């Protein structure tokens, strides 16, 4: 008898969900699924933080990245930028608001190539094109609600470093 009751409850729940999907607009469904994904990620990040893991675990990082409203960057590109900035911070070449206290560039050639998504042996045009493409996405004038000034400076610094080496 319990199996029949559980089956009936599952059937009714599935019927109600499918009925809601049929009657609701796709925009509302997408909004609901987006909120559900954020809430599940928050719950997972909280669980990992309480469980003794790092506070900035991967789910928490992904929530932060999706919370940023930088137009034109995918989550993967944001993750790459975040990893590069973390690497530069750990190596002492980048800190919030300070780019190289000596006045020279603080980005190495390899880091500049990674940041702009280029490979060794690229031309000046490739460097300028990649920097312009990235600047269009992260420029502070385009993304006023997010502080992208530091990223913009980092991209300019990487471009200048590569252009000096290509001369």
C-alpha cells in the first residue's frame, strides 16, 4: 500500500511540474532555473565551507563570477582572468591598485600572452586586435556597475609589453 501512495505522490508532483512548464513562459522558466542553480551553488558552497573546506571553493567562485555583470565575457574567460590575477598576486607582481612600483611593466611575456589569449610568434596586429577585443568587453565605461579598472590596466600593460618585444 505504501508503494502505491509513493507512486501517486510522485505522479502528482511530476504532473504539477509539467503543467507549470506548459503554462509558463520560457523567460520565467529560465529565470527560475537560474535562481535554482544559484541557490544550489550557494548551498553547496556553504556545505563545503562548513565542512572544513576553503571558503572560496569552486562553487562559491562560480557564483561570484556569474554575479559579475561584465558584458561579453564567458564564465570560462572570467575564470581564466581570475586565475591569472591570482597567479600574479601570489608572485608579487600585481596587487589591488598597484601595478609595478618600479614604473616598469610587472607582467611577464608569458603572462601577457596568456592574458590576451595569444601564442608565441604572433604579429603586432594580432596583439592589438586581441587587446582591443578584450578591452571592449572589460572597459570601465562599458561596465560601470563593476570595477574593471584594474583589469583594463592589466590588459593595457600586457599589450604594451608584447608590443615592446615585437619591435
